[in-house]
């Protein structure tokens, strides 16, 4: 039986990008304007030190000038300083400082900072955990159209973390992120159609949304699309297509994909029967976090082992030693 992942539990993580300085007229030398206290010039100079444009790269100088501008309330500088403290680049890693600067930029309306502040409240990064505040800041960023924030707000409604449990609202926010191409959002819309959770049950629509996420490389969606082909749910029954998508999921270390591919090799379902490969993939799946997957994988592993000669077992073990997942 194919294992289908039916939970939408992976939240989008912190968003990191460097905010560029706006272009300005150069009536004075950049250094002169920055030294005179022009915050925009200070950010521009920091960016130049970051990229090495017109001067030697110097992260310490970049941070020096970002701090000057941030102390004057420049949004770009506040955001960039927060990023440096978050990752510990050029300064010691300090989540308290990072969150404080994200908070300043968020209050000025920067959507990415609002989202990152929500993450900080969710995970207790430099600030006490507070799911209500996390959802509040996700919403501000989501209303600016930021897909990861839309997704995380949907997840909050799905789990009731910081907002009332509301599956319809969850799907609405998942759909907003999905329509902008976020693979996690597309996958969760597919799950909602598959389970009839916040939407009418529709296997064909589930497969459509799984495919969108699967084609972006999301392993859980690849596994569930494979299961749809395996069962003929929303797509034509196609064991070969099923095995192909299970392989894609397995190559990304998806434990359900590993188990399902092992089962296909053991049974010769959509693939030529191959006990060596059945043993190989089930041996990877036994390390899953799901107890049920571990149990099922162990059963395939033991049954496949019974069919292997000593040389075949050595071949399988050699494959395990050499295997590397696709990043």
C-alpha cells in the first residue's frame, strides 16, 4: 500500500536577502555625503563595500556604515543589519540584536522584516515565544503579498497557533501563496483537495496542485503525486509514472518515497522486480521519523533480504555506502 503524506506541517523559514540602496545623485563624493550624515549615502557606501564596487570589499566597513544609517532610522540599513546579526556574518551572531533591528524595519512596513519578526516570535529568537504576535506579523507581511508569510499564516489557521482554528482561512492563505508559485503552498492546497479539508474533496484538483509543487522539487508532493498515479486517483492509473515520481521523492530523502519505491521494486510494480534495489531503498527508509514507515520499511527490508545471495547483499550494502541524495 502506498504511503501518502497527509499533514501540512513544514513552516517557511527566515527570509534572507540584502536590500539594495536606492540610486541617488552624486553631487558630492559618496564618502563625503556619508560622513556628513546622509543616511541614503551611508547605505549606498555600505552596499559598495559589500560588493567591492569602486573600492576594496570590506564587510566590517559595510556594517559600520549600515549601523550609521540604521541609527538614523533608515529601513534598508535596519534590515541589512538584522540579517548580519541573524547569520553571524561580520558580527557575532546575536538573535536579540537581529530581532531588535527586524522589529524596527517591520514597524516601518518592510514585509520581509515583518515576516522575519513573525518567525522570531514563533521560535523565540531573541524574544519570548508568542504565537499570537507571530500570527500578527505574518498577517502584516501576508497582506503585503509575501508568499512565505501567506503560507505561515495559513499554517497558523490550520493548527490554531495564535489564531482561531479555521481550515477555510488556512486554505485561502495557502492558495494565495500557491498562486504566487510557493511550492509548499501548492502542496498544501493539493492536500486540502485530497482530504476535503476547507475545500470540496477533489482528487483531480489534488493531483494538479501536487504536480505544480512536485515539478519544483518538493519531495512530499512528488510522493503524493506518485501515490495518485499508483491508485488512479485524479489521474489515470499508471504504475510506471508512479514509480518515476517515487524515485524523484526518494532521491530527495523522502522516507515515504523511499519506502514506496522499495515496495515497487519488491513487487515489480511499475518497475522490473529487483530485490537488491528493494533492500537498498527500504534500508534507507528504516531511518524515517514516522514509526509506521519504519515498520513497513523493515518488513520490506527483511523480505527482500531473504531473496538475496551473499554477493547480492554485498552489492546492496555497497550501494548504501556510496549513495548521496540530490540536494
